[in-house]
C-alpha cells in the first residue's frame, strides 16, 4: 500500500548551472534495405543553427508560448540554445489512457538527443515553435528543486505514482550544466512513501546513484533504460546525440549492482528498421545479461509533428520504407493492430526464452485517505512475469 510522502528535514537544493566534466524476421517490410549496406553513417554532429523563435509578437502570445518567448537565453552551444523557463509547477497531470500513471515530471522542454522519431515534438508547438526546433531550443524549468519540494507535499499525489522523463529525457546534455533533475531528486530523497520512476536513454543517470540509493531507503523508485536497438550505427542515425546502446546497458548493470531496480524499455520498435527477429532476440538477450529485471517493447507512436520530421529522414536514408510509413502513419499515430500484436507476441516469446519479466510493478492502489497511510512502510516494486 502506498504511503503519504512525509517530509524529512534537509538542506535546500537550488537549481544551479553545473560545470561540464572534462533475414528471418517479423518485419512487414521484407524489401527494405538493411542498414550498413547502402546508408552512410550519420555522426553525432550538432543540429543546425537554431532559427528565431515564434514569428508572432510576444504581446500576441498567451500561456506557455508567452512565457517561452520571454524566457532569457542562458547559454548557446553545440548548435543549441538553452532558455530558463518560469513555471508554476514542476508536476504535470496526465490523463492519457496509454500510461498507468496520472502524474509526471519533465525538468526540460525539448531534448537535445534529437531522436528522429520522437513523439514529443508536438510539445514545442504549444510554445508556437516548430517541432523541428525540439532539439535546438531547450527550455530549463526554473526553480525545479523548490517547486518539487512544494508539489510533493500536496495531498493529490499521495498514493500516486510519479513518472519522470515521459516526454523529454531528464538526463540529456543540459542536465550536466543546469542540474534540474538532480535538484528534483534531492527533494524526493527527503520524503517517505513516494512511488517513482525515471525513463532515460542516458548513462548520465549513474551520476545520481548516491541520491537514488537514498530515495530507495524511504520510497520506491525504478529506472527504465530506453534501448530500441543494440546496432550502434543504426542507433547513431536514429538518435544522433544519445549515448551508445552499450553504454546504456552498462548503466543498467551498474544500477543493479548498486541495488536499484532497473529494466529496459525497447521503445520504440521501428517497422522495417529495428523489428527483425534476430535483432529483437539480441536485444532481449543483452538486456538479460546486463541484469535488467524486465523488458517492455512498444511499436513506434508517430504524431503529425514527428511524422513531419521523420519522413524526410526516411527519404534520405531508407527510401524504400517511405511509402509504407506514409500509408500507416499519415492518418493514424499508431501502426496497424495486427502488426502491434505480432510484436507483443514476439516479446512475450523472448521474455520466456531468457527468463526476464515484462513490467516492474503491480497496479498502484491509493489508500482510502492520506491520514490512514501515514507511517506505513513505503511500497516496493516486484517484477511481474
């Protein structure tokens, strides 16, 4: 049973800039070219120079778009601009039926990893920005630590799970300098009875093992490491600035050695690119060998703003896939149900083969009232086969 988040005294953790340290296949596209034969390698180069922000005058903007337009530029490097975004809360309510939680925290808007398929590009449109600027304009939420301290004390989150990094990666390069994620975790470490998860595709999470271990002493926390393929060259093309897959799996191993619950999100599975039988087998095997307690697979979810960026990439690198992707995703964000069922079945088969679980925790049931939950032991996640 979940408990209320009890505050323990501790030092304040302000948000500060931190110095940077020195074929047999399931695929439905049998004619697609296999990577490595005819595509050139895309290096981890910086994105193109950032364009100007919204073309509308700030006075005509409202809400988050107006805040973004008036946010000061804190830094610019690697072809990316960083802005300090004032926000009223670090906690976001999520009403999607696609996820098993209602509360999220995303310390940043935009993500420098620049994943070609990223579904969250549409979030920049709320700020009157094009989805193509998602990796070129990063908005750092100001006062993340103090806001988390306040938000974690509200009754509405008692007995609820909070997912960190559902839209943008909390350990993208900006975290090395601004430390918004670390500031939030420091506040979480002062409380008891929280149910937390972090989703990332960065081994930078290892920096925070110390605070993660403190959190596990009083609350429940799991790490979801996103690894969609272990083919390094293909990963570099799809996720230009994300750490290599082997570095992510090594982070899984180190997190398990530190006693932290961690699994792998094999997401997204890209039709015709990362869905071959042998590739999925190698991925699940590698996750098991790294010590992952579970692995979950999911097929590409492509919003219109993401399709706008992804199709030109396919036209340049995998032109034989363009027609099928346009047919599948031009009118729907999901791949056809029969294809998704095949991928689910394949993962179930591979989990049985390698003896690895499918998800980290049972459904969370909130206590009848916060008062009844006071003083109870925090929940511990148990892998479910």
